[in-house]
């Protein structure tokens, strides 16, 4: 086989079926080898950044290795934001490019588009390497692909000498599955902690999403009647369970924060506990609750959290242990959680949240949901907690990449071959609206829901908070939006401008749905600096707050 065929064979043995990018001369041999392979599909987007976002969406949704390719030079710089996104969001993606000049020189300009980016990319990747020989290709390339999906997932960046695509390679590739290592940590602290606890909580993060332990965690909660809380980015994983009580955080659900504040034991599974240690808002949690942290990333466990026990283990490898735990159910504690949820279930449901909830309630249950970055993501989260649609929900959580939504939606479609609904703000939409052409051209069943408040609202709110007046973030101060209806027409995508009961029926074809929001509405709830995490703004009536706080 040739080097190009070796690369394609490696990717297909990883289970990858779709790759995304924009070609250049240096990667054409790879593309033609992929085209000749019946097990892989090539997709040409209209910007390398969106190809990379599509690969991220594909990887997040499928659990497989995502692949994005580009030409050298500016093709790579256009991918860089996505590489950082994949790293901070722990997504396994291969970013592939090629070069044709290996000269070492201090000259600023040696050959067109030739830049060695490996040193720049290493800080936010699991591996960044140039491959310049057949032996390196055979050894390093499969290792890089495997590394991306092993342990805490993340991106790898490979820059191949383009001549290697045409070089002959002897033998065939066989990627062997590595056996799971048995957990050697003492997990008895979980059962011992539960025996001493009266108000335990299972706090999950996105680290459990791509494990095969979700049913075991739910069974563990059900047998012992333990409430489950989550980070906002993982709110969909257990949303359908009666033991799930929402997501916590500075813009979390009020009853969720109340429940966390009352816990005397936090069993943290794949959750980074990213609360600031010096924050007075979360200090009482560290002081009043014993914390058991289980994470696959040893570096996350280097964070010193008071009153905690840290265990390095893959979540999927602890399921045999938690399957055995069956103690006296915490029925009285669940009654407190139920009462908090009943009392606060309608809190912070604003006009804009209601509009988003109306759309969510009409989504086909076979769909996936993507939310872009901005105030819109918090509206989607709050509405999702109201409606609990039977659909996975994907965010850019840690890196917060504005404009990522449409690209991710494309990748998720190719991972699932089912409809996708993408919520995006009027500003984020303008980052990469050209991908409507891709959606239209291939008639993808993607509904792009533009939540239009005619403002860069997240920044505007910060400006108002800090300076008292907005700057270039509102219609009056210089911000503007296009005519979304005419834009949809230009891309031959159906346009809808009002919530209608036939949304679900229209999920089988490309759509642009504009939902006009109240531009004056502020984002609620929020956690004022120094207040206990359950005492959110706008404040509850003080008598009501005290009553709930004393439950």
C-alpha cells in the first residue's frame, strides 16, 4: 500500500466514517486514496474552521475519532481555534495537514505557505508532530490516532511530508484494542462515605458522556435513592431520570444549587469541580461536605480541594464496583430534593426562556441539539431543564468558541444520520453563515434556530455592569444584524419566523428559523460575588429563602 492508503486505513480501523476539510495540493493524494476507500466519506466545507468544528461534532456525538484535513499554512491557522476547542473540551480529533519543504532556515520566507506549527500547537494538543519518513509514518501515525481516544480524550496534530503519501509501505496495519486495566485504587471510600452520609449527591460531568457506565451510574443512584446533579454541559446525560435534579453553577438551576449546598457527601464522577477555591460562594460546600473525586486525568487531581479524596480511574472501569453498592435508601433526603424542585421549578422562566422551550417541545425525539456560545446557550439550558426533550445536547463548555454551532451540527448529522437542531445567536451565526451553502447543497436535515435579540447581549450585559453603558453591542451603538429571511433565500433554505406546531414535521429538510427575543431581557439567574451558591439573583423573598435554606 502507499502512505496515503496507510493513513486512510488507519483512520477507518479507528471506526471513523467521515472526514471534513478543504483540500490543497499537499493533501490531494490523501483525498484520492480516501475517495477510493468504500468505508470513508469525504466532505468539503467552505472554511477550514468549520470543517474542524464538524470533526469535533462528529467525535462528540459518535465517540469515534474525528478527522479534519487542510492544506498547509493558512489552512492550519484556520484550524487552530478548533484544535484548542477540542483540547479544552476533551474531544478526540485528528487534525491532518502536509508540507513539502523540510529546510531549516532563519529566513522569514523560504517557500509559499510553509510554516512548522508543531511547537505552537503542542501546548493545546495531546501530540503535535511533523512526520518526515516512512518509518515515522508507520510508527507515529497509528500511535497518535490511538492516543487521541485514550484516557482523557483530546486532539492530535499531524503534519506529513507530502511525498510520503506516494511512498510504498510494506505490510498491513492492525490496530489492536488495548485491554482495560483493572482499577487498582481503593474504591471502598465510596461505600464507606455513603454509610456515614445522610445527604449524598452524585455530581457528574461530561467525563461520563463517552463511557459505557451511564446505565450503571443510574442504577447505583436508583438502588440507593441518591440524587444526581451535573455540570451545565452534561445536563442531558441523565435528564430523563427521576433521580436527576438539574445542573449547578453560577448560572445554574436554583433548586440544583440549593441541593448541592445541603449535601454532606459529593461523589464526583468525571466532574472537574471547577468552582474557584477562593470563592466565598462555594466555600461552605468544601467545608460541609466530604468530596470523593474520580477522574482519569491525573493533572486534574493535582488541584488541592479541601476535605476531598482523589482517585485516578476511568469512569467506565468503576462500574463493577458501584454495581455492588446497595445501602439503605436516602428516602428522606430525596423528599427534601423533591420539595426544593417543586417550590422552585418555575423560577427564572423568563419570556425568552419560554420561547426557546416552545421550540424544544416540538423537536423530534430522534434529533440532536447543538447550542452555540452566548446568552443563547443559557436560555437553551434553562429551557432544556423545563422540557427535558429526549435528545442529546452539545455545548462549547470550557473554551467558549463563538460561532461553532453550525459546524458541529454538520458533524453530528454525519455521525447519527438523524435531524439536528442548532440554536445560535444572531452574532454567532454571522461568524460562519457560509455553511448554509453546505447544508443546502447536501439537503441535510439541520434546522438552524437563530435566537435574535438584535444585540451582542452577553458582552452588552458585562458593559452595563462595569461601565453603565453599552459600546458597539446594541442596535443604537453600532451593532447590526442581516435580513435573515433574505439570507435563507439566497442559500435556498426554508425560512420560518414564528413558532409553529409543524416544526417537527419540517425537521427532514434544511431550515432557518428566526426566533425574535426580547432584547432588553437580562440573563437570570446569576450568582453575585460573595453570596452562597444557593442565594442567586434576583433574590428570593427573604422569608421564602430562609424557609428553603432550612429544609
